[in-house]
C-alpha cells in the first residue's frame, strides 16, 4: 500500500522542501528545516494569509520577541496550565504521556484526570512501558514551555513563547494608542512558537519549534457582531459541534448565517472568522472537501478559551489534524496581565449618553463648629467627613448625632453639618476588550497542501508524480529550457530567463533530456515550462508546456510575457491559447 | 544638547516603531518588540536586501530552526569559544564584563588575557564595582548562548543559535545536492539569533534577541575571484585596515580594484562583497558618508574567521557600531562539522585533466604456491598481500624474501609472486569548500537608518521633525485626507484610499486640522499626502504634498495613480509635476 506521507517526505528531502534539522549530528524529533523550495512555499502561504488579514481586513502587524520573561507566563496561565502528565519507564528511562497510555482504559477525556488518578489507572490495568514492557514510574506534570535564563548566574527565568499571541497582549496599551484609542481593531503576528513535546512521533505534524500566523481582534465585550458578516453569510460550513461529537452524529453542512441563527456557533464574529478562514485555506489550495470545523469539547478547551472551533484537515496517515483554531478568549488574557502587572489594560468606552452619578457628601459647617469647639474643630470636621452620609442624615432627622473621637464623644446637631446630594457627569467607563483569535499553524498547512496537491498519473510512456499547486502558490513559477546544449539556443534561453526572472520565480535548466527536465519540474509543481528550440531561432516562437495536462502551445516570443501574465492572473486559460 | 537616540526612542514608542518587550511586566534589557511601523520598516529593509542577494545574485534561501542541539555548537566552536570573562560584585551582586572593567588599565586587547590575568589586573589597579564600589569576585567564563533542553527530565541539551549561519552549514550536503553538485553557490538565511549578553547597556544597539540576514557563499578553496568583479571594481571604499588602526592613521579611500591590487583586501571575492554591501546599504538609505569598512584586528577575530571586515556606521550617541561583517570563514566550519559528526561534508572537484595514479601491487602466483605449500597456500597468499610491494620487489631482486607467518617463516622466491605496477585514473578529489560570509544585523541597520534619516526643520510657522526615508523604504507610502469631516469629501477620500491601498501602504486620516495631520505623517516619514478638498468636488483634482519640501501640487484624479507610480519608480520628480 502506498504511504503518502512517506512519498512526500522522500520528495521533500530529495528536492529541498523539508529536511530534518541538524541531521548530521543526529536530528531531534519535532525539529525540521525548510530547504529552498519549502521556504518559497512557506512564504507564498504566508503572503496569501497576510493579504487577507492585513490588506483586506486592515489588521496591523507586530513582531515581538520569542523569549519572554517568567511573569508573562505566570499571567497568561501557561506556567500552571500548560502541562502534560508524564511518566518515565523505570527500566529503559523513556518518557511517555501518561494520559495517552491509559486512553483505551477510560471513558472520559484523560485531560480531566489528576496525576494520582492516572497513576491508579496505570496500576489497575497493568499498563507497561510501550518500548520495553518495563514498569512505569510516578506520574508528574511537565511544563511544555522551553525554559532558559536571561543574563549570567541564575539569571532571570524566561521561556520561549508557546504562542505568538502573548507578544500582542502585553503590548495592548501601545496598540490601543496606535489605533487612536478606538475599538475594534485587529493585530497579527506571524512567527515561531515553541512547545517542548515529550516525545513527538508524528513527523512534521507535531513540531517542537513551529510557525504560527495569529490574529487577535480586540472587540467591545457586547459587540460580537461583524460589520461584514453579510459578505460571508452564504458560505457553507461543515460543522462538527460538541453535541454531534458526543452523540456520535455526523457533520452539519450549514450556511454561516444559519449556524449563527440556530446558535450552533455562539457569535456572529466567531462565525465570520470561520467562514473567512475557510476562504483563505481554499485560496491557498487545500481540498475543501477534506476540511471540517470541530468545536472543542469543554474538557479540551485551552485554559483561556470560552469557545473554540478547530479547523481540521484530513490526512492519509494521521487522520484529522488541527490546522487552525478560532477562539473566543474573552477578557481572560488582558485581565490576567493587568492583575499580574498592576497596569491598566483597558479601553475607554463612552456611554451613549453621559451618565449622571448621584453622591451624598458631608460638609462640616466651620462657621458653627469653629466657635463652639475651638482647637478641636478641625479634628471633628475631619472625623465627620469619614462618616456614612446617609446614616448621619437619618440620625440628624431624629435630632442629633454622637460622633466618637479618640478619647471622647461629641454631640453634633444639624446646624454644625450639611448633608448634600451632588451629581457628577460620567462620560464612559474603562472596560477590558474581548479577544477573538483566529490562530493558524503554517507548517501543518504547508504539509497538508503538499498532500492535497500530490497527484500521480501516466503521461506519455511513463508514470509521474506532481503537485498541482496553484500557480501563485507554487515555489517555482516557471522553468526555461534550451532544447539542446547549443550556444545559440542557450543564449536565447538565458535571455528569456533573465527577462522573466525579474518578475517571476524562474529556474533555468539545460541538463539532461527534455523529458527528464519536464519530470524534474513536475515533481515540484512548476506550473509552466518554456522551451527554446530550433523553431525559435527561425520564427521567434517558444513552447509553453502546462504541468497538469502535459500539453504544449506555441507562443510568439513578443507575446510571451503578456501570455504568462495572463495565465498567472487567470485572465486566460491555457487551453484557450492558440 | 539634543540627544538623537532619546528623540528617536521617544518617537519609536509613541508612534509604534519599537517598544521594550513585555514592558508591563518589567522589561529586560536587550529585548525589543517592533510595533506596526517598525515591522513595516523591517520588512522593507529585508526585501531590499533579499532583492540583492536572491534576485540579483541568485542565492537560495533556507529557514532552519532556532533551537539546535549541543553537538552543533561543539562542532561550530561556540561552546568553547563564545564566552565572556565575567565578575560579580560581592556586595550588590551585579555582574560585569571583567575585560571591560580593566580596559583603561591595559595596552593590549583584553580578549587576549586569561581570566587569571584579568583578575590580577583588577586587584593591582584596585578596580571596584561600577555600581556600588564593592569588591569584585573571581573572574569566570560565561557562555553567551541561551541554553535550554529538548524533552522532559534532564532532556537533551540544546542552545538558541547565536548566528543563523550554522543552520546553513549543517545542511551543506542537502544544499550541495540542491545545487546539482557544483560550486560556487550561495545560500541566505534571515531570522532570529540570540546572544545572552551579560548586562547590555546600549539600548536597541545591543539586543539579546536580534535578527540577522546572512549569506554564505561556498567556493572552491583556490578560487577567490568573483565573475562579476568588474561590475564593482570602481566602487570607492573607505577602508580602515589593521595597519592604519595600529599606527593610528586615518582611513584609506580607494577603489575596490586598487584595494585588491595593493593587497589591502586579501581576495577579490571579499572585496566584491564589501562593495556589493556598500551598494545595498546605500540603496536602503543609509548616509554613506557615515559608513566605513574596518578590518578586524587578529585578536578580535571570531574563532572561525581567517579575515574579516566589519561595516560600521556612525551614530550620535554610540560612535561607530558594527552593521555587518564580511568574513572569510575558510574551511573551518565544514571541517569541524565533518569531524564531529563523522559525515563527509565535501564537494567533488574534477581535475582539469584526469590524473593517473601509479600503484605497485602484490599478486601471489597460486599456480606455484598451491602445489608447493598445499593447505598453507591461502594463508601465505593473504600474508603476502599485506607486505610493502616496493620492499618485496627489492628483496626479490637479491634472490628471495623471508615471509613471517604466525608460528614459522617461509622463503618466497620470484616465481611465487609477481610485483606489478598498475595505473588508476582519478577524475577529481573531495575538497572542503571555503565559505565567504556577508552577515548583516537588521536591527542595527534599522536603527541607523532612522538616525541617518532623522531631520528637523522649520516649515510654515512651526518646527517639525521628519524622516526622509526613501519612498520604497518608508513604512507608510501614502496618506489620504479629506480636508474636512464632510460626508461628500469623506466618500471621495475613502474611494481614493481604497484604490491606492491595493498597491501601496496607505493610511486614511480624517481627525484634526490638516496641518496636524501633515505633521503626524511627517514624523513617521510618509513621503506623500493626498488631500481631497472642495475643488476636488468641482474639478476632480486632488493635492499631492511632498514630505521633504512641504510643497503641494494639484493633480487630476484620473492621473493620480499613474503620477504616484511615476513618483515611486523615480520616473518623475515631484518638482517637475505641473
């Protein structure tokens, strides 16, 4: 049976998409490097995503450090809440996720069990080390953040960020000012994040150092609608809500609008970003038939999320994997960072109408108090102000009020003090914005794109494999070949290469038979190859060959550039070329 | 006296260029985040650099992990060679670079002193803690890499890369294959690098987490020329070679060609990248009058470099700072990684002519040995082959040869063995390529660009500050304003904003007086502002205002886009507009 993952890893290593990191020194699982083709594919995916979030949605981008100091993660909850239950084999010393080992023996989500309970399950069911069959040690919590220290000596404890989001939250005040103190606004960050997985066994699917594209939308707590909702409301979503998961029912295929109306998705804004994300993934080139939206079960939700929908993609070897998560993080993050830091992280919300606040105040009447109590008058006045105005007012209505000083009491009557009502106008209040977060994992999207684009067919005499990437996503746009290694053909081909390379990602190749050169480009998904042959020298025409069909068309050299432009901008179809 | 650094940090924080990282939780020195404008400026600088190295020079880009395992740095030499001499105050517990504390008391480079010697200098000159005047403790070595662990328990020791280069070197075999096994080829990587500085005190100039743009050029050891040298040979360089530094002489202004001819720069390829880098920095917008090329003194060269030239830029507060280093790393890195890993990291170099290798071989004559020695014949034959052919040949010329077996000796005569000369054709040999490395620090280039672009002048009634960034480098390209907050003007302005925003980085602003809005854009270096006023409604014309001159021109709306295109591509000058 063919194993797509194996095929893809083979192509990846051989052609320069993905390489195991520091392989010559014995690579570590969960670490991968991107070769030249992988890097270009990565950039093209990122550019597409940014085009949606930055150009279309108008979000701003920031770049924060990957090392952040300990208090950041005390506040974010990652120090206490971002842990796995672990056990080490007493014989072979390998470490395992204890909760995973008992999965088959329990009905509930293992996340909900304490370490002690997991330990008992291991004992009761005589679960042994999966590597050597040895006895397993005690179950303890292991934090998934990579730890380091800033500065010499013991230094200052710090961690590599487990999500790029925290770099946005801690800068809220700067960002709020940048957005001229108005809500809503959106901020994105793309970049590295780190999770020290215990023993990742899923190849490129579970990386310890990975890349995220995260957007954080700061909204007013009660305004979870979206102004452009009508633009996505007809988008069909394949939902897998909590109820359907628990009752073992299938998916619901439903329009975005109806999903909100029927309260399957809790808010318009969450639904908006589900539909918006579907469009991005489709535009990147994922097979939308292999995409679903799965709601997190309450027990699997991150500590900060009040609701979360994962966008999952189907893989051949690993089943459904998470590509993105759209969460309503509520006011969790800003509140926690404010509490921990003592800084205010709020937005000022103006009331629709200014509110009048009524307040009773105590005004000692010094004209009477002074002559009567002499040097004690000031002390009495101060003490009076500390009293409850309503209480004094009530007692004075029944004649007089006994004020207790440090060593004596004084009787106060209604001439000595005025109790008055004042009104203050308040224009608004400070609120913690809520945060809606569409968060994407780039590496997995890249892998899934490769898998969804991977095709095999028969062309001419031979079998071939190719990627049918969209032209704007493909790492290489064009290849230029001289038919033979003759000076005249080579000069012409180099000229065309130079010209096209100004605008496109082009490779020039003169080695091997033309058939082999086509196969080399097919294998990495280059959408069009241009060949310069003897006819070119006679009539200034070249051939353009299309990857997917393997067909060729002849184009005049002077129309080559505009034809290529039209093909890449979808103004023309290849099959309609003369 | 005005302090440019302070001015710039004030603008940076206020307007969203650079923010101290996790400031609300008490920031740590050496960590800075980029706000929206800083991020755009960063991207524009990177794009320019990549345009030179990737599009023009045809280098390939990779992206490797920032965490790398310990053996990588054992091989690279960073574990033993990347250390600072440190001392801690016994009273206030602050840590200091011990070598810096004794700088004024010594004649030699402090790098060349042992910890013990530095300790003696501290004692002899009674150097005290610069913070509290306390006694300083012993001097010890502190490694500048951030350490962490992969996996649970003690895990596997790993470090955050101190340079992006190592991620290229360890992938040499993959890259060599990607380049179809031919030299030279170039690879770039841009991204984060980390140095756990002891107590950085230079603000954004000395970051602990910073960004590099590195290029590694793999060349044949003896081919340190450059095919395009003639394209840069006239470029004038301001050199500060070792000799001039030691003899306290000034700079040498000299053409690139002459610098090589006079052997001031050791190789054509090093000189090529010096000149090439000057062009990039100039194109980014640095003031080339404040740039110099300083050769590393032998004692300050990194452990891997055989020659290195720093490109330094002049700052107001910090004097000359390093922006880039162009090093000849020789075969140091590949050799070390090969030794440590046991993998071959070489290129195959074909000889110009295949070489014939002569070799003497021993051929036992079994036809004679067999019948004579019976079952011992095979043992004798094997033993014979282990001998030195030249020696046997000589002895046989003098009759016979005594072969020692384990427990006896046998006399061998010239009939029992043939000594023959064979020739083998060898096409080439495996060599370690040499590496030429142009390495740039983005953060410092960004800061210096801000400083070199920072201007103050009087415009109209008031004083203003602005950045005269080049239009393609400026974070914001255009600003669009309706003159007043009237619906008609706003609609028109929004239309123009939408149109231009497809291609340019545009802000829309309707708040405050038009003068204030111009000032806001001036302060961040927006080259052109477009204002929609009452005339627009009458004759479809708008004003374009130029940042640097403060002057305005009226342009017809239908020509706006093409005018903007011409201004940005330098096809037109603002002053030549009608």
